[in-house]
C-alpha cells in the first residue's frame, strides 16, 4: 500500500511537471535578437505588450502555458517580448507600427515582419494563426506580393483581406476590398455569398461596389433583413469617419481619406438618422486641420442647439476634447462654455464624468492647477459611484 501511495504521488508530480511547460523568452537587446535569429535561421516571435494590458496577461497566463503552445514555440521560434512603454519598447513600437495590444509579430533575421496577429484568442487558434508564419505565402505579407502582382482572384483576395482583418489593418483591408469588389460584376454584388463577404470586408465608402450596395439598400433589406443591412452601413460610415480623422491627425493616407470624405458626402446627401452627425464630424475634421476654429465652433454650437441631433452631447464633448488637444489657448473658453451648456440639462452619470475629465484637462492647460485638481477629484468620485452602481464609465484621456 505504501508503495502504491508513493507511486501515485510520483505520477502526480510527473503530470504536474508535464503541464507546467510555457513559452521560454530570451532576454537581450533587439540587435542581439536579430543576430541570433539569423545565426539560428529562426523566425522571431515578438510579444509586444504593456503592463496594463488585460488581454496580454490572459494570453501569458492561459495560452503561453499550454503544453501544445509551449512546445511549438520553443522548438520553432526565437521567442522575445518587450514592454512597449519601457526600455527599447517605444522605439520598437514606432519601428513596427504597433497600435494595439497584444500584438504578436513574426520577424525574420533581417528585421522584416513576415506575419502579424493582434488580440487574444484560444490556444488552438493561436497555434493555427502562428503556424502561418512558417508558410510565407499564407501570411498578409506573402499574400500582398501575390495581390500586388495582379492576382485578384477570389481565393487570394479573400485570404489577403482575412489576414489583414486579423492583423487589425483595416485601412489596408479597405484598399484591397475596393480593388476586389469593384472588379466584380455589378449584378453579383447583391447575391448572398458576395453580400456576406462585403459585410465582413468592404469598409471603403469610395468603392463603386459600396455605392451600388447603398443605392440598393431597400432590396438588400428585403433579402437579408433591415437590421443587419442598416447596421452594416452605419458601422461602415462611422468607422470610416474615425479612419479619416486618424489620417488627418497622422498626415498619412490623406488621398484615400479625402476620397472617402467626398464619397460619404455624396452618399449621405439624403438625410438619415445618423447622417447629420457623420457629416458634421467630417466638417470638424477639415476645420481642425485648417485651423479654422471659428467654423469649428459654429458647427458645435449648431449641434448644441439642435434637439434632433443624434447623440449631440457625445458629439460636443468629443469636439471639446479636440479643442483641448489641438486648438490655441484662446479657444479653451468655448469648450468650457459648451460643458456648462450640457450640464444645464442634468446629464447622466457617464456624461458628468466626461465633463469633469474635460474640465480637468483644460484647467491644466490653462495652468489652473487647483481647479484641475478639484475636477480630477470629482471625476474620481463619480467613477467610484458608477462602479458601485455597476455602470459603465468613459475611458480616461491623457492630459
């Protein structure tokens, strides 16, 4: 009996050891990692994370510690990880254009990205996606070569768009989608298989195919349901406006951004539930880029006075934060006045937190540190109240 107990204990210990394997990360400066990868003829698995990223921690705890994952990565890749906010992290973040967390890069010894994954996922999905790095033709970078060489077949185009979607490269996906869908027969665009692909990938309002679909929205609603169809168009317009704003702020992709502005204005010439807000946001983007803050303010005042303006409080607070980010100091009073106007309407807890955060930011920029601290404490108290009530709170903006 004693031998049996000892044997069971040994088996348990062996089993525990077997289940404790995890990805082994090599610590070194980036240049040394590249030299090692080249020498060992291995691809680098690069875990780009931050200390505050929740999904990063989940992946490290629940996925990197799976035997199947650990065995594959330890045998196949040179594994490295860098905090994007410490040491070499910020420079590597800029070099490899890391925009979201977690981002997983697969890089060859020359320092070139061969594959990219963004976001958390299950162990099996992570293995499947990571294995693509070993087959360059199946990665976004390998598929780009085929597509750019003129292979716009369904197989290549869909695989490429899917890879870009998984890599959170929505702007590039829009460019590819425009080429692919605009190359299809117009009559095929409303067919279910093509429509399903469009809902997933076609996010480019300047596409002729998108314009055709929007013009035939009544037919699509009959076939596929009004809710699904309207959600697709609303989401595409909204995300396109965000992308246009990013382009203007970063001064990249401006040609495509301007094409999309023109297309959205043309498509939304007939008013819809959300068109007023979308078109007003486009005006704000252009006025801010041109430093025409008087025209910017006029758009915001119009929204404040329009009871039918969709989500006007969110719109105005967003515009006020843009003032805090980009406008000269003389414009700060406009933002504070807008906050006062919104507050008169007894807004909800979420909006009151936004107003406190806004005022804190502006007071700091004005050098009114005492007033800024009062607003910071108010925002903190309101967030605590919201947490106790189980309500959502707005993300905190940087000062």
